[in-house]
């Protein structure tokens, strides 16, 4: 049986109290924090940069999962590596030389992830899946928190799971967008290893109970152990 990783998204927190938000994640028992980096160009919003990550890193041993929703991600990767991100995920839609960037992230000793927006099919990743550590499936159009999950996108999780099993690969599958107690079971059943939770986490009255509930969504299969 595998345990589902819960990765609360800082984007849904009160930015005037990011330190307190970090402590909320730690006390909840969630092992990861998801860091959405937005440039106002690849997505229609701005969030924060490498300095925020570096400042938070000084106060936490959580796994820092940096998600670059930016144009030209190769120009930003080094800054987030230096800031202390444990994993860096970039969008295939924003990077021509994706294999080169994956190698660069690995050379720095970090996990490399690649993400797709709802309009991008899984097939565009076929030449990269044996090189990445994680694939992030966006189940909303990225840029803003609090959106409803697009149900059709969950099929992409199943496609990735089937490809992984068929080819004997070990990348993890993550889902970001509209994840809550109602949608998480179907996402995990489809094959997700990691679920990013924003509003559902920070608005929960008992975050620790929520993390326990979602973490317990597991099933016996050939997914990678976590």
C-alpha cells in the first residue's frame, strides 16, 4: 500500500503571515509544501520569487516543491536551486529544450518535474517520462487558486499511471487544482501519488485531520513507494 503525499500550496495562504502558514503545514503533518511561482506572463498572475523560498527555507525542513509557472524557466532555475528548493517543476509548454533543463536540475542534486496545463495531452511528454522524477497534472487552468477541478483532466493521471506501469518507470504523479475531500479519492484512484491542496487545506478547521484523511487514500498497485 502506498501513502498519498499531501502538498499544501502556499498560494492559498495569507501572504502577510507566510511564517505562520509554514507552521500550519508543519503542524498538520503534511511532508511537502508546494510553492507556486507565477510571472504574470505564462499565467495571468504574480506570486513570489526565489527570495521568499530562501527566507522560508531557513525555518523549515519540509520538502520544498517549487512549481515554475513562468516563461523561460531555464532563466530562473538556478535561483530556486540556490534558495533551497528540493524539487523544481517547469512547464513543457514554456520550454523547448526540456531534456537539457531536466539534466541541469539533476546535476544540482534536485528532483526534476514537468507539468502540463489542461489543454496539453500526456502524449507530448512521451520522450521525457523516463528522465523526470515527477509529472504534475494541472486540473485547473493555472494562475488562480480556488478553482473547480476539470474532471476530464483526471484521465491524464490514469494515462500516466498506465504508461509508468507498462514501461517500468518510477516517476511520481502529482495533481494540482481543485483538490479537496470530494475530489481527492478519484484522483488517487486514478494513480496520483501527490495531491496539491490550496484553499481546502488553509480553510480547513482541522488541518491535521484533513492530512490524515487524504494520506490514508491508498491502494495496492505498482506505484512508486513514498
